[in-house]
C-alpha cells in the first residue's frame, strides 16, 4: 500500500493575504514537517486558481473577496511550503474540490492501493470538499485528515467540517 499526502491550498492569500487567518499562519510549520515525511513522488498539492473575472463567477458573487488570481503573489504557495514540496505534483483547481485530483489518484489506486492523507486550507471549504470527493471515488481506501495541519475560516467551522468528515468515514488524526 502506498501512502499519499495531499496538501490543499497552502497559498499566500489563505495564510497571510486576502483571506488569511492566524489559525492558517499557525499550521504552516506543521504542514512543512508533514510534507517532509513523504517522498516528493507521493505528494500532491492543490492551488485554488481564479481568473481576473473572479467577482463575476458564482463563487465570486457569494464570496466577493478577490483571491488566488492566477499569476498574482496571493496565488503562489507559501514559500516554506513550496520549498518543502520540491518536485511534488501541483494541481490547479478552479473550485473547492478537484475532480482532476480525484481522477489522478483513482488512476494511481487502480495500479496500487493507496492510503491518502489530507492537510491544508480551509478545513471547512476545500479540505472537506476534496476529502469527500476522494471518498466518493474510492470508498474502500483509508482517507484521513490530520486536523493539526488544517485550519478553517473560523475555529467553529473547522470543527464542524471535522465532524462532517468523521460522519462520512474519513479518519481524523490529531483531533
């Protein structure tokens, strides 16, 4: 069984930019340590990726804060995270969950059974979305989330997302 780490949206805008929080800043070093536990070829990372017309999109109308516009400093991965990722696979995603990521990991799981661990931001939006997509695509494999390496929009919504994932048979570590 091969263990895969998925690092969700550890980007400047979610850490110390347009949508940054103290909780997000607090997990950076733990996420970097977690990345270093895995060989680079066993690590995937996602980047929330929007375009200049973000405010005209459905998401932009519901969350009218421009963030993670491709090519801007806020779209970039946090420098410490980027350095730790090295040659890991990065998947740009235009919305909360990534079907591309789920397809890539399902193809890998077809070749060799996987165990998938997720960390990153935001627990209550993109982490939960990707965890549930992966669980739907591969219901028989172990999917876990390291709660100590995640942060939500608020501490309360972080906890609510963790409860939701647990109810959907996603294993919670460090919770």
